[in-house]
């Protein structure tokens, strides 16, 4: 099959690789109808994560079931499905506690930017959409494989509440989905920290009441001014850098929680500040399967349109340009069509 492969920093190619096959009775093979580039894919692209040259890359996709293993009971060839990026059996003690991203049988999508993908725990992971979605709905359905549940997880972990104040640190697709999640969960004041006009506009469309372009101490001062010197009731950290974490804790009011979903790189937690101000930290890798049914319902009812984060669509053969566009911040998120 044709698949996106990574060979070194900023070296993305489309290669012929072996088709995925059923290797366990709980597996399924999905023909990818749409995939996309994630902000977390930029870490290895920029050389920040170790890679094995020639590995496939991409973990977000939706598509049609092509083949299932002998133990798969809930899906059959022809089903259109959402593929959560982190696979789970949805029955282990951790899954039952809502921590599907820590499933004892955890697996991951590794060829979402390709023609086919293997799902390691099909019955527990996949979610049917009730037939092939309309073209207009497809981008929003695709966000449910990762980016929208991840933004939602940040809001849930931070304890966003009706009538409260939520601040979102990060204006990538996850941060923008965090804004949308905070709006759906009823926050009255929603601040998006963003320096980029197109992202600011989308944040407002998703429900942001304020936009703060400043960073560092100036950004903290702006948030404190908006909140009357109190700070945020909930902070969604959607970047993963040390600066983002420092900002998150500097604007969190005493007794609040920072919900973090940015993949951490070089982060040192301000433990003393957390202790002195009773500010908690929650979140981590999103338990995608936990949230997909609720979010799918919101999409199908037309209550949310997270697919607006896609501002570029490219064929698989041009995927390298998609990486360049996101790396250079010319695109928020790129949808890839195999």
C-alpha cells in the first residue's frame, strides 16, 4: 500500500509498504477514507522525537472495515467506522474506570496517513457512524479519532463548569477543540491565548469570549485583568512545552486544575507553586473511546462542527507539503485523502 513514512527531520515521503494484516483474532483492517496530520506528528518531523527511518506515521483516520479477526463480533466488512488513535478493549479495569488510554491491551494506529490501517482491539475501539457520512460531515467525523476528544479531555480534566472561566493555552487544532469543548460544557468566559489571526477567528467562532495574544508575563497580566485579578477556574494546556506549562500555572486561580493534553517535551512542573496555591494537574493522553459516542452525537445533531479546524485538504501524494504547511503555521490542520 501507499503510506506516509518518515526518514529523518523534515523528511516525509510516500512509500510502498506491506499492507497491514490480521495478526491477532481481535484485529480489524480498515481502508482509510480520510486521515490527517496531527500537531504531535510535528515533534518527530522536527527531530524532537527519535524515529526509525522508514517507519509509517499518522494516527488519525476514519474509513471502511475491510477484514476482521475471528474474535471480532461487533463489526463486519463494509462498516464505516471512526478509529480512535489509542486502541482499547474497553473491558479491562482501567477502561471501566474511564482510562481507556491506559488499557491493559493498549494499541495505536500507526498508518493513519495511508491506504490501510490495522486496529488491534476492534470490538473495544471502533465506533460505527451509521453508514458513510456526508462529505460535509466527514471532516468533523475525522476529528473524533483524536483531536476533538483530546480537546474535550483537557476541558474535562480541568474541571470546566457551567458559568465558570476557562483559559486555553495553545491555538493549534487541539487548543481550538478545547475552546469548543469549554463552550459546550457551559463556561461563561472562555479565553483563547493565540497570536495568529485565522486561529483567533476560529476560536471566537468556537465560543471564545476573549483572545489574548501576549505571552509570558504580559499574557499572565492580561488574563488576570480579564478575570478581575482572580485567575482562571480551569486551564487547558494544549501545547506540551515548558513555557505553556508555566503560563498555565501562572494564570490558574487557587484551588483550580490545569488539564494538560499537550505531549510534554522538556517540562518541569512548578511543584512549590502548585503546593502553595493548591493548584492541581490532571489529564494526559486522551481516553478517546470514552468520549467518541457523546461527541459523535453532538456532531450528528449539528451542535458542534470541529471539522472547521481543517483549513487544508491534500491528496496522499502531497502529504509532505501538508507537514511543511503545519510546521510553518500556514495551516492549522491538514486533511489527507488516500
